[in-house]
């Protein structure tokens, strides 16, 4: 399978990953043959990229977590975030016992989901991130939080955090953007860059989320600090407190990287997604300024920049499909030539780790 922008999808190709609606119900299942009418329908729900199977990419890639658990996690985050309006209308001191119990139940579901995510990921001894998740506009925040939690867990495992810390990390990542529930939706879904005043309002989501989580007994201090600090930059130029280096909680430094990676690889109203290799390049270029250099090094070892089935253009002009990625050399995968100016090269298999004169120039969506 390979991920391509929806405008590059050709009629007659097959869907490789199920598309879900905003309630987590399958809208179009994997294996469906895509007609122009179906493609236009997908565009109408603001899904702008698809995983497809075609003559160049019939290889399957398993998701890090099962689709059922992913949808369960998204639903739990969505229900928890959506409930905030009910609880924010009165001060915590005026909550009835019934209201307090109801709020606790939402966060218990977050805890349960975090445990399931952790158990499932720990059961895989060779976890690397091969896929980016396809998001719809309406559910972006909830899907984003789940992805950030998954990425943070894998990074935490790479950094050899213990199981208790991994659970706190996962819970904090799942609710790291809970403060956005207090931000007007007109800003969250604005098509185009925010004005200076709008940006100031948007930035308050860190303190608003943290202040809310301080009143949740089931959320540990380690977990809730992530909501406050995930936009702090390593060089001290982030917000809300301009913390730098080790002043920023380690969990927050982990989530900061996962947060930016998932945002960059997601389609947004104002820009299209970057490819995984472009997102990794951005993060590596900003290590020691925006991000912790040591954590960036660990992150670069878990992300697969060119997953199996990806079409790439080589420095000699050939088009190739990625057949396998080597853990220690993610930018030098094994490839097979599918189009060349020299017909004798078509079908040729090359190990880029041994062909140093060839480099991947970019990802190719059409031939």
C-alpha cells in the first residue's frame, strides 16, 4: 500500500485502509474499488489523503495498534473533551457528587485506554512507525491526541522508560490538547494562518488545559504537566513560560516531538501534509533549538521515512518502489526500479546502502 494525495488517486484503484466517519463507524472499508464518484464523496468529508493498493504497491503494512483500539481511544478522548462544557459552567467547589463522579468516569476511560495502548505496543518487540494516520477535519484534535500518545509511547520505550512512567506519559499525551476544548472552534478550524491576536488566544490552551486537569484526582502531576509544557522549546523560545533545556519536563519534551511530527504529517485546512521523511528532516533540523537533541536522535530511529510500497524518484531520474527498510539505515531502503529511461533497468532491485551514488530525491505519487 502507499499513501497519496486524493487528487492523485485514479479511478479503479483499491482502498488499502478503512475510512471511518466522525462517530468511528466504517464509512468505506479497505478493499473497496474507488470510482470517481466515491473519490468525490471522500473529498466532501474533508479527507485529503488515502492509502491505496495498485500495481506498484500491493504490500500490506500493519498498523502499530489494532483499528478497533484506535477507534476506541478516539471515542474516549472525544467524549472526555466534549464533556468539558458541562463541567466548566460552575466552579469545582460547586460540583455535586453526581457531577464529580461523572467527570471521574470520563478520565477512568482515558486511563483504561492508556493501559490497553501500552499493553498492545509492549507486545510488539520490533515497533517502528511505518504509517501516518488519515484524519478528518471534524475529528482532527481527537485523532491527533491518540496518535501523539502512540508515538510518545514508542519513543518512551526507545528511551527505556519504565512501565509506570510509560503509562503516565500515555495518559498525559492523550489529554495534552484538552485545553483546546476551551478555544473557539472558529479558530481551531480556520482556513489560513491565525492573526497575532488569534494566536495569543490559541496559545492559552496550554494553561487552560493544565488548570482544568489540576482538579482531576486521577491524573498524576507527571501526566498533567504535559498539557502545560508541550509547546515549550528547548532553547527557551516556546510558551507559556519560556522554559529551556532541562527546565522542561522530560515527558513534555517527548510529547513535543510527537506532537509536531503528527501535525506536520496531517492534512490541515490551510496546508497539505508533509511526507514522513520531510517531517523527520524538519525535526532533525530543529534539534537543540525547538527539540531535545538526544530525544530527536531516539525519535529518528523509530520513524520509517519511506514505508513499503512508497514510490520514490532517484537522483538518476529512475522511479522505484520501496520494498524494505533497514532499521539502522532508514534513508537507504531496498528498492525496485519500476520506470527508467533505460528499459533494461526496469525490475532491477537495488540496496541503496550499497549503491552510494544513488539517493532518493523525493516521493513520487504518479508515474
